[in-house]
């Protein structure tokens, strides 16, 4: 073997060793026990450190870094009255590109650097201008990492009733594992430690006139338990048009990821899991039931395969929702199971505009086991009248060990540990986190709107807060002191 070939082989050997090490780490991060088809997958994770680097993604899709090498982008809000021509001229003078105007927020633009400056320098360039109200970096956002998940499925506790035995329940075959909807004490749980879905369904099982937007990694809109509850652009509505982004075919929803087909199909699984909790089709002899048996889920994709997105992409998706609401789409709720410790004025402004359009914004409190009153977690911590911050409970009505809390800034709690829902490729998986608690609350909000469609966002939020089940375990942990109760919220019980 000559010296050159020896060097090449040595390099290849080193690469293989490195690949094996990475594979070993991924294996330790991942889940064990995979069942193909419409069955139950239980994911097992080793605990991840809080704030110690990037946590793994979910269901075999690992979040090992941002989706791509994001270019230096900043969000700039120009003062009222600064024209588009002036914005374009300022960007050109600074060797940048005015990438996208956020029409729902007056003066807000995404600016892309084109001359190799650092992001901090680009922010300083714009923040110093008299025409600018604020400038901030376009931050990377991550889906809430999956929290602890059990090693397997235990049988129902002795004496626990099968859900199928209960009158008024749907015929979905995996309903007995959905303790968050109907808790009979299965798997060592506490009977009635649930959202009282069965009683709520005696009054309403949802309405396909109500649209809930899932702002996440997209949604698998071909899943057999979701496909009949997916929002589609009506035949008489034109494709979405944005003056900077162009014409976008939003038949299945909207994607801010990529520049090609803008398809909101989920490649990660996180968004599909959240969508199933809100609105998997009920009583269809398939898989699970959602909080709403009938509803319209609008897929909004701003995170890619690894579970990462950016502030700008989240804002673009919210802007899309507000614009479609103005054109007659009855979007009343946005479900947001993600977050960051970075506060963004631009994101806050976009969520405020959604509230002004009568859209409730339900957000995950976070999975850091921290007091959100001391360590804010955004967007859940924004002090806006349309934001609902959600903590997670286990099947015994205890605050989940991973859940953030806050007597002032976290509002309600909902089931969030060992939650079964839809997954990619027609599957079902069980996951834990405030990511799972959030769509329970979004789903209850949609149930309320199915019977009282004219409630304002203020009235809807207040209804969720005043109808909770007060729990001793939540006193001093969430502002309402309670778990969301669907039956009380819809008026099925008092």
C-alpha cells in the first residue's frame, strides 16, 4: 500500500469510527420498540439535560441542529409612515435585502444580510436608524423536547373500567389508552383525573366550521385518523398571494419552510401528534379520538424535519393565519407547542395582531421544571390578552416533573404525560410534555366554539379559566389553580 492509499484508508477508518460513535449516541437518545401500522409505539428516552445543548427530536427524528445554515436575518419594525420604497432604499444602502413584509404588523420586515456582516452588527445597523422602532435577530426556535416516557405499557389497574364499557364513548379502538380524555384508573392512574371529555361529548363532539391552526412542524394530512378533519382552501378562494413570497398553493395549509412547493406535510411527527390530540376523527373505528371528533385542523409548518424553525418563519405563518381570517376562514385558535427563552418583540407583535383578529393563542409553558415567573419561556410568557400558557399533568393529577409552572404566568394545566396520539405514516405514538398538554386546551377551546361560535377571544379565554377543576396540587403553580374541564367549559355540567 503506497503512502497516499494508506492515508486515504486511515481517513476512511477514522470517519467510520466517528460515524459509529454518533450512531451510538443517537441510539441512546432514541426509542426502543417500534410497531408498524396503526398500533401503539412507546418511546423510551434517557433524560436530557436542561439547557445543556440541543435535545433529541421525537420518534426517530433527531434534532441535532438547525435545519439549514440560516443566513443572517433580522426582524426590523420601521416606524409608522415609513414607506416600502424607503425600506427598500435603506436595505439597499446597507447592502441587505428587504426579504418579506409582515403585513399584519405595521412596519415589520424581515431583512436578510447580503454582505457578510455578523447578525449582531446587522441588528445594530438598523437599531441606530431614526426610521426604526426596533431591530432584533431572527432566532432559532425548537419544538418542546419530548419529556420522560415510560419503558412500556402496564395493564389497567385492578378494578379500572374499560373505556369501551362506558356509555356515550366513541368506538375508536385505542381510546382506552387515552387517559387524558377518560381516566378510569388505567395504568395506575387516578379515576376522573381527566378533562371530562365523556360528559362534554354528551353536549357536543365538535363542529367542522371551527378552524384550529397547528403552528408546528406541519401535519401529516394523509393520516387516516386526521384526513377528514383537515382544513382545505375552499374552491372559491384564490391561492395565497404575498408580494414578496409570491403565489403559494395553500390547499392543505401553509408552510414557511423552504421556497419550493411550500407543502405543510409533517416530516418530524411533533405537529401530527399535537393535531391528533385536538382533532383525530372520533367514532370512526380507527385509532384514537380527538378532543373534537369533528373540527378543521389548519396545518402551519414553520419547523422542519429536525424540529427547528425560526422566529421569522413562525411570524410568517401567524401573518398567513391573520390574513386568511380576514378573508373569511374561521380560524379561532392557534396551538403552539414550542418555545424559547429568547423574547422577541416581533413575535409578540404578531401574536397581538392575531388576538385583535379574535384568535386565541395557546402556548406550551415549557419542559424545564422551572418557575416561569422567574425564568420566562416564550411565547407562553407574553403578557397578551389572547395568550393561554399551559402546564402538564400526569395521570394522577400531579404536576408533571418536567413541567414549567408559575403562579402568575402559567394559567391552566392539562394532561401531558404518556399521551397517545397520531404519528407519521398512519401510526400512533405516546409522548410526554407541555407540547401534549397545549393541544388539549386548544381542543377544549374549539369544543366551546362549536356550541358558542360568537364568543370573543376575551370571553373564550375567560371561559377556559373559570371552568377549571381546582386541584390542591396546582395551588401556587398555575394562576387558575386548576385543570381544564371540557364538560364545564361547554356547559354540559355545572
